[in-house]
């Protein structure tokens, strides 16, 4: 970090204090960035859930298992014996 380099150039009496302060400020900024990312991700998730409610799953959806006696879509559309 550049701040640690600067801490090495200040007088010896202040060097340790400056180094600790630089590291603390760096960690505070990192934590704030992580919390901002968490908030943005949560907001995006809520927005996506709101905008996608009621939509039908696309072609990558897993079909539901059919019940016994259920007819397939093809069997409902094409009468028996005609295919």
C-alpha cells in the first residue's frame, strides 16, 4: 500500500502511528465497500423477484413430473390413432 510507504518516510516517532492509521482506514474502506455490495445485491434480488413475478419459466425449465394417468401435451393435441 502506498500509505505504508509514506509511513516509512515520516519521522520515527510518528511512523508506527501513521502506519496503523493507514491500515485502519484501508480496512474501514474495504468493509464499507463490502456492505455497499451486499446492499446492491439485495436490492437487485428484490427488484428481480418483483419484475419476474408471474412469468412463466423459459425453455430451460425442468418439467414437472407427470401424475399416473396424465396425458402428455402431444396426446392431448393429437387424437389417438391418427398419428
